[in-house]
C-alpha cells in the first residue's frame, strides 16, 4: 500500500477520482497476498498490483467503473491452470478483491 500512496496523493492533488482495490482473500495459488493494493484513476492510470499482472486489467476496469457510481463491492477473479500458465504463472487460483472509490 505504501508504494502507491505517492501516486494517489498526486492524483488527488489534481482533482482526479481514484478507486482502490485490495486483496482480501486468496484461494489456491495467488501472486499477491491479502493486503496487496492497486489504485486506478479516472484516466485509467494504475499504481500497484493485486494480481501480478494477469488480473491487472480486470481489476483496473472494475475500479474505473466504480468511480462514477460510488459503489463499494467485493469481486472475485478465478484463473484456471491453463489461463495462469498462458500469462506466466505456475498454476491457477482465485483472488477476492474489495473495490471502493476513494472519497476526498
């Protein structure tokens, strides 16, 4: 989380809306542990990671969607062994994220 704070503060200082996604649980193999975080701003810029790359786009897309609505929600992404292997992971797993817009 600390490594993304500078980006979040910079975005906030320019008035950009930001959503935060945090890993809250992992089933099976997971590239990031609970507590890992990723922020996305309204322009689609991303800081941090919740998935080591394979779910970054999905998490960023979901985060961006929540900016306008103000929704906070739990989302789940699962990766089969074949999907995981295709992006360079050794096996699949499921990650559970909590995504919320940051309200200044």
